[in-house]
C-alpha cells in the first residue's frame, strides 16, 4: 500500500537552481487533485513554514541557491517569500473546501498524533492493530526521527543530512516568534491573515 501513497510538495520543491516560474495554475492543480483517488493536505502555521524554508534554503540547499539574504529579506523575497506561500495556501484552501481532500494540521499532529493518524488511516480505509499504532507513534516522534537522520539510514535521500544541515531541525510549533522580529511577524500576519 505504501507504494501507492506519494508524498510531495505539489511542485514547490525549491530544488532547481534556475528558479523556474512557480506553478500557480489553479485549474491544472485542481485537475491533478481530481485525478488522484484520495488526497491528504498537510498544512502548518505559515509563519513557521517561512522560518523553516529559510533554514532549508540557506542550509540544506545553499549549494543550489547560494542565498545570503537575511530572514527578514527572505520572507519578502519575490521567489521564496511569503506572498507565494500565501497564494499556494489560498489555492489549496479552495481545493480543500470542496470536500474532496482530507486536510490535517501539523500542529494537530503534535497535540494528538494518534488521533490524526487514525483519521488518515480511516480516510484511506486502512486498519492497524493498536499495538502497531503505539509502536508507530514512538517511531514517528521527533527524537526518534532525528536519531534515524543522524545515523544516515533514511531510505529517502532527501531526508538525509545535506551540507551538514538536518531536515529534522527543530520540529516545534510557534518557533517563528524566536526567529522573527516584531516588524516581520506583523508583516507575515498581514500577509497570511494570521493573528499574533
């Protein structure tokens, strides 16, 4: 079954040094979703996403983009910045509101991992014995995944250390407050319609 489920960023991988135009073709995005039997959309506080993406670009992808701007510059960048994430989220919110997509939250996974996983399993019409779910919860903890990453045994190359920078960086909610100044938080709150 796992071969039938594909994890991706819907074309926003940020892995091409030529910086091709970002794909905001809403009709094409909608059609791609309709061609898939079941889609799960994972969303996260966009302010945390921006901080995470910044560290991804200046760390793991430094050899690709050679970005040297500050975090404050990054969130306003015409290619990487918040305005593009805002449009991406707007499109996915429209798609999700149609009822054809299961939308789950990163923050919800932190608060009640088992409940979210049970919801996803039910959505895919899969069953898992309780004992296996307990084991899965342990294996999917941030600490456990960080240890796997440090050992370099993730089967997927994109989950391994790159440029000595981890994929599993912090795994926390609301860390944007420590990374951004008040002015930048206000900018992101205006952009995303989030509240402090």
